[in-house]
C-alpha cells in the first residue's frame, strides 16, 4: 500500500517547479473523510481559507470548474480550479488551478485516503501532494513552505470536522 501511495503521488516535475507531500492521520473512517473531500463543489466545508465557492461548469464530474473567493489576509483573492480526477472506489481526488488572482501558477494536487486502524478504531491516513511553479522573486524553499502551511491548515481542519461529525 505504501508503494501504491508512492505511485499515486508521483508528479512530473518541470523546471523551476517544486513538489512535496503531507500526511495526516484522522480518527474517523475512510467513508466519513471521503464524504467531505469528494465534494469539489463545497471546499468550504473544511478549507478555512475559502470564503465562498461558485461552480462555473459542471458539478462533480471530471472537468468541472469552480471559482473560489479567498479569505482576507492572504496574498490572493480568487482561484479558478478544475477537477482532474475523482475516484470513489480508490479514494483519489485531484484538481488543478487554471486561473485566478494568486501567485501559484500551474498548481495541481492529488489527495488520497488510506484505511488504517489505531487502537482497534477505524481511522484514515490522508496523503496530499502538490506541484507548483516557483514564482519569480521567490525561492523553491519559500514556495514549498507557503503551500505546505496552507495544506497543513486544510488537513488539520479536515480532521477537526471529521472527528466531530455526529456519526463519530
Ligand atoms: C488548496 C491548496 C492551496 C490553496 C491556495 C495551496 C490558495 O487557494 C490560498 C491562498 C493563496 O495565497 C493561494 O487545496 C491560493 O486549496 C488558500 C489562492 C491559490
């Protein structure tokens, strides 16, 4: 399963791009976590920096496009994103940033869920990886650090939401 996860999170890396992956354990069954992350049309259910999300095209089919209004305090106001993969059996979801007022050009990410059991309780390991261009004037290290920080906030919030759902 570790090898499978490694393959799923392999991104092709171009020149002046950076990539990284984050892992988070959640004390909730895979189905509960999946019910949140599969909703491409409702990222605000767990992403704290999303103020509003409007669908521009489609819904939950691959190719659907959403526009996000970013919360204040970040060096961005909007992001237009396209669903690139959604696999309800394998628990894989991926999207790409197409446009918007932000500095993360060519950003794409893949999130996968993996069943695990801790202290005999069903849990989920989330792996999220990304690739993005390094913006002019920033180093690879700064870019990675910035994106990793945002993803860590998203995954922490995802854990909080899942672990507090009534089914838990
Ligand atoms: C996600 C992940 C990221 C989102 C980034 C990294 C972004 O939507 C935010 C702030 C920015 O400054 C850049 O899964 C951008 O959403 C929250 C607008 C792209």
